[in-house]
């Protein structure tokens, strides 16, 4: 496989808040995209999806880490070089007909598709990255979204889906409680207080992303 066209390496984004605190919107995010690929990014509102894309668009700069487009660090660009880079990276809002001209052809387009709906991401993307509280918790080939999920948060997103083909005798499962504030991220796993399978290690050590099978990475102490 060819080298990635876009790489997000150890990117953290923090915003200053009152009382000398910091709001952590993205925490050590690592992702990549290949040319011609669609990468889906899914998660609840406030998980950091939009902030991540704003940094790819060079509308925000990372607090730390790098975003490389064709091996060039976007944050290092200034002036004309930055304007030239923006010609190749554009944002498409919810109505694509307002962004694309029907008279122009598009070749080898690479997309990052952000959404709340994991079923829509499944239909639109080659791979799916799941974000929770600014962290990537699972990256999986989209074909496995129906059967190959492993992280408890990703499983909970899937169980909360409504479908016309669902068993209407079975109640829709929701995720208990609210996500913690990004101003006060707990130690250990960010999903620990909402996870029914939480262990003592989850409260003390942050799980690192690790590959559990080709193309499938997960940040969870269960695996």
C-alpha cells in the first residue's frame, strides 16, 4: 500500500480556560489517510471531531504534535505556502451541492467524513475512527462495524442505533450518564465512569492504541 497522503501524529489541542485550567479538545490523536480513501470519524457531540478537522484545515494550530500533508507539516507553513496548501484541503458542509460544481470532475479524492451516526459512517467510509472525549479509542475497517467492534464505547454507539429492521420488542440501549467535562478529564481511561466493564487498571492507567488484528487498533485494557 502507498504511503499516507495525510498523517496526524500525536496531536493535542488545548484551549485556555478560567482559573488557569485548560480544556483538552484532542488528546494525543494519531490517524492517517491514504489517497482515494474515505476515513470516517464518529463520536458524540463535544468529542473533538470538529476541532481536529479545524486543525487539518489550518484554522487552528495544534498545541503539540504534527499534521503532515504529503510529508509537509501544515503548522510550519506561512504566507503563500499556507495559501497554496489550502487549495488542496477544503471543507465540505452538510449540503455538498453548495461545495461542488456539477461541471467539474473530481479524481482521487481523499475525505475525512465526520458524523454522529455510526451507521452512516459505515456506508460512507473505508475505515472508521471512533473518538471519545478527545481520544481515539478504536479504528476499524468499516466493513467490520456490524460484527467486529471491540471497544465498549463503540459497542454502545452501535446498540443505541435505531433501524427499521430492528427488533422492536428489544429496548434501545443508551449509554449511562454524561461524558466528563474536557476541563476535568479523569485519570486512566476516559470512558471508565460510563463503562460497565471497568477494572481497577482502567482508573489508573490510560490505555494506548494497539493493533489487535490487521487494520484494527483499539485503546482498551480488556484487549
